[in-house]
C-alpha cells in the first residue's frame, strides 16, 4: 500500500452532484493515485475504476464525497466487495499506510506466495493485510484474466530490477559513475508513484546500509 496525497478542491462534477465518473474526477484520481490501484498498486488503465471506499448504499453524501472516492482495479474491487469494509485509509495523512503493512517481495518469478504482514494489531491494519494477502495469493477468485500468479510475476519483475541495481552498486568492479547511476535508478524504482512500490520500499527498509543512502527518497 502507498500513501496518497489527495488534491483539493474536489473536482467540479462532484460539487454539482453530477457524476463521480466524469472526466475531471477520473483525471484527478489518476493524478493523485499515480495511475495505480490503491490496493495492489497495479497500473492498468483498462481495469482501473472509481471505488467508494465507504459503500454509498444510495446515500448521495457518500456518492459524491471526493474524500470517499478511490482508484482501484476491477480485481481488487471484486475481492473487496462488502467483505472488507474496515480498511486503512491511504489518503489519511495522519497515518502512514505504507509502513502499516509489510510487503515481502517474491523470491522467484515462480514463488507460490508472497508474505504480507500487519505491522500492528489494529483491526484496520489486520483487515487490510488480509485483503492484500488474498489479492496476491489467491487464484480462485473468479477472475480468469488476471490471476495472483500473474501479479506475483509482475511484482517479481520490478523487484528484479531493484536487485540488479543493488548488485551494480555493491559490486567491487563498478566505477563511481556506475554506482551513482545505480543509486539514481534505485531512487526512481522506490518512488511511490511506481508500480508495486510497497514491495520495493520494504526491501530497502530491511537493508539499513542502502536505506542510509536513499532515505531522503523514502517519503
Ligand atoms: Zn488492484
């Protein structure tokens, strides 16, 4: 999960209770959520849609509330449904959603599972970890096109890029310019607007020596 800074003011279409899927709303969500699903962090323009964080159940106050609109992919939205309604709010600047859920990247592209752990025992943290674990580990979800196996391979590809740059930085035969370049690439890969940033950032949080070098990018 990644922290989202929600822009203000609310898009005009919401103020008029006109539409929560109008182009100005979609555009603002795309920008604020870095074009990613807030649950799995996949960038997939064909599947991303507007989700009501707190189910509106016909209540216009919830339907058109800018703070209640999130960007999620069809798969996560389908897995969440009404079953997970006590989740961490990643747009709440008072909490650090990223640090609340520990994401362990898959060790190989064929890993059968990834480990997702809550960092505290708050019910919201536990429920959010349960949902994210399901997203990345359960294939039997009715969605045939995108599976957890496919998602884990995509996460692994990003993680492999990070490892490649770590190896360059760490290698004895790398030139100073190559090392500096690899650190820049690491900063870019760990940016919260990149796909699967939580997995990459947690790998860096677990590496104190590297963290010391790039901690200014751990916003
Ligand atoms: Zn998703």
